[in-house]
């Protein structure tokens, strides 16, 4: 069998538990940042959508 090289650190034994916990914390922080950024983007899209809807209604009102 051919062994694949991995860039992931190996966590064997109790000596590396702290390093493993730190890596998990970093991943959790990064995921939270991505989630926050995503929701901010969604909110921005909703604001743009509302502005476009209001603009469309104003134009329609002016025509009437």
C-alpha cells in the first residue's frame, strides 16, 4: 500500500492534547468568522433588495 502524505498534524497520546485543543479552537474561531461574514453578506443583500423594491415602487407611483 502507498501511504499518503498529510499536512495535518498527528495527535498521538496525551502529550499533544493541548495542541489538539488549540487547533480545534482555531478552527472554531475561523468557522465563526466565516459564519459572521456570511450573515453580514445576507443582510447586505436584503438591504439592497429592499432599496430596489422601494425605488421600483416610487417610479411606478410617479407614472400613475
